[in-house]
C-alpha cells in the first residue's frame, strides 16, 4: 500500500470515528456494535449507550437529524435517497425530503481567487463588477451576480474551495461503511448499500463537473429552439471551466409567486400550461428532463416566459422508456390496469415472477376512486409515484431515472396548480403520449429496429458454434465446473462465528481464574498484601475481561 493510500485510509478512519460519535448521539449504538464500529466509541458512551433511538423520536427522524449533523455530503445523500423508494422504506423517504441543502456561504475573496485561477488572469480584465453578496449558496457551489466589460449581466456559479477533496474523502468513507454494513448486518443487504453509494458517487461527480452542466444547458437550449414561452440561459463557453460556470442572467420571479405574477398582469393559467407542456416535451420528445424543478429553479420573466435554471441534476430516458411512459399515461386514462401492470414490468426489472393479477388489483384500488371525482382533483404525479411504490411491493424495480421523473412530475404539477388551481396535467400529457406512440410506427424507426434485430441475430449465430465448441472441449478434458451459490447462510455463519469467539473468550477468562486460584493456594512468588502478586494480577485481568464480555452480551440484547 502506497503513502497516498495509507493517508486516505487514516483520514477515512478518522471520519468514521466522527460518524460513529454522531450516530451514537442519535441512539444508534446497537447498529454501531453490529457493524463492528462500537469499539470506536469512548468506553463511557458504550456503557451508557442506548440500544435504540432516543426517547419517542421515530428512527427516520433521528436519521434525518444525524445526516444534518454529518454535513453537506451526507445531506445530499439523504436527498438522493428521498428519490429512491426502491432503496429505502417510505417513512424514510418522506423524512429525507425535509433535508435542505443550505450551508453558509464561503468568503467572497475565496470566490474571487477561484474565478481568477479558472480564468487564468485577473477577474477585472473580464468583469466590470462582481457582486460580493452571493444570491445562493449550497454544498457544491455558490452563485454571484456580475457584469461583463460590455455591461452584459451574467451569473457566476463558483465551486466551493477544496469541495472535490472533501467529497472524495467522504465517498471513500461511505464505501468503507457500506462494506462493513453488508458484511456484519445481513438483513441490510436487501437495501444494497454499495449500490446506493455507487449511484451517489456518480451523481456527485457529475455535479462537480461544471462543463457537464454547461453541456446540459446547451442541449436544453437546442431542444427548445422555436418553443414559444420558454427561456434557457446562454452559456459563456469561453469563460466556463470545470469549477466555474458563467451564464446569462435571467430576471424574474419564482414560479410559485402566483399573486405577485397576477399583480404584474400575467396570465397564470397560461403560465401553468406553458410550464407543463415544456416539461412534457422534455419527457416525451427529448428524453432529457430537468431533475430538480423546485420553485427556485423555475422563474417567470417580466414578459411572461418560463425560465429553467440550474441543470446540475438531469434525467435521461431511452426510446423504450419514453414509449413505456406513453403507454402508462394512456393506460391510466383508459383505466386499463392490465396494461399498466405490464408496462411497469417492461420498464423495470425483476428477479422473481410477478403476480400480475395482484399487481393489477392493487393499481385499481389506488386509481379507481379518483375517477369518481372532478378532474381537477386528479393528481397524476401522486398517482405515478404511488404506482411506482406498488410496483416495488411486487418486486418490480423501477430504474432510478424513472423514480427521479416521478418526483419531478409531482413538483411540476404542484407548481402548475399553484399558478392555476383548476389545472389538469393529464389533459396536456395525453396528446404528447399519443404523438409518441404514433412516432413509434414511423417507417424509418421500424427500419432501424429491424436492422438492429438482424445485426444481433447475426452476431448470435456467429458466436454460438464457438461457445458450444469451448463447452464440449472443457467437458472432454474434465474441466467443466459448476458453481453452487448458497443463499441465506450468511446470518447463520456470522452468528456462529460470534458465538465461537465469545465462547473462546469465556474459556480464557475461566482459565485465568483457575490459574490464579492455584497460584494463590500455592502461596508462591512475590507477595502483595500477603497474597501472591501473580494471582492478584490474574484475578484483576479476568475481572476486566469478564466484565467486558458481560457488557457486550448485555448490549447485544441476546442473553
């Protein structure tokens, strides 16, 4: 192991100790003990540590508070988990949605230093003025307004100093923790801790690269060329780098300020339709959608246009996923629950056989009551989100981008209804879905699919004889091996290992007591208070070890 790796491991261990202390503060001592991290706690805290969470506070609330105490990286982890009900239980999803990515701004001089480094020269040569007070601050970057030399107003998104190093260290720590959890807490494996950390790492690394965000902005600008009523900020590519993003400044009000927008004489019903159509276009036409459409990222300009901001989080949809969504929307309108169930199965993945009849029944029980109400009470985002959770209960794993889409639809629908309480997003979605399914019959697309099928079939025909030959060769040489995978034995093996260790420890304590007793009875060796010193030392050592063993058994809750 090289010096750099040793340094990272040392720092990760220090951070793990900080994490253990925070989790202990919130009452998760038993979890720490099971993960093998209890030894990192001070002895006094291990003795008085609680076996569960504090008082009557629910576990999801304690986890949210713990994530907040652990800092921005862990807050963003909780925010990511809030979009993944396939990975964490619903109660935790609801609680993690309350996490806010709010951190104090870093000093303006630091921001100016980073801008100068990224520009390769003094900022005064490019900008007429940079406003010191940031307009927004988050865990990755903060935003400043500025003016170019020609007077053009722009916005600077400046990455936090050394945030990439901090995130790298926190991710290394999370990978270590995920490995410990999978090893020592078998029942937690169903939540796939390492998969969660891997996805989180991909998300954070994308957010750290402002070139990627600039590319997303440019793609959205191209997609919305000719689309009336939508504004996407222009990127100043010659001033943009990995840590600095310079783009057009857009003035306006947040989209949830409906009363203020009406006071300006704007038609909020028309704005609601524009917002919904713009998002549906992203989903059904472009296959690229904004993944974080909270009110701060959706502005309305003084001339009544909808502006989208902050493209660090986006979702991608394949042609198959777009078609599957179109079928889901049309099945929802026609109340075809069999088609909905089959659509979820095609969109997702499953390791077990799905009971389609039970799936259809649960979908019908969820959706059918809504059709007896006025259309304005129909919440499509809510239905899609609840349907996704039903799919998860039937062991259908929905892809991460579709879970992100479900949350985005919820947000967009909420904004649209703030602008127009009678707005029905389904009325706008159905035409998009129908056009998408009509495009599926396009002869050029059918020709592409046919070509792909023929190409794959040709490759299969070419590869099969060679594979069969290799299998027969191994069979003739006696080298054909079959591996068996035993499932469900890990918890038993872990318990047997722990029990045998405790038994060995108890035998050592017993041997110390017996040996010390024999020394005391023999009366040989140096004396201490008229007793053999080695015997007294043996009794003391046995007492300490026995006390530690008793504490470990009592705190495990298994007597």
